[in-house]
C-alpha cells in the first residue's frame, strides 16, 4: 500500500535572481514564523520570499523550485 504524501511547506528566497530553499517544515506556521524572522532581521524583503507547498520528497521540492526559476 502506497503511503499518502504529506504536505510540506518550504520557504524559498530570491538570491542573485534565483529562488533557493531556505527552510522547510510540515507545519505551515513554522515556515510563516521563519519567513517573518527573515524579514524582521533584515535578511530579506517580503517580495524576495515565498512559501511553496509540495509533497515531502526532495524531488518534488526541487522540481517546484526549478519551476520557479523557469527551468521546468
């Protein structure tokens, strides 16, 4: 029996014109808090951060980031 994929939330940041993974968690609230910390600490502007939702496999996360970067 195949396991049901779990939703996984990933914080991605725009650095040098490319989106990259910064943080991920199964709880959206954890990622929202991490995003807020990046903004509060001046590490990134709100427009440079996104939260994406995928399955929890690395391949799914990498594919979603590649798509953001126009590679997929």
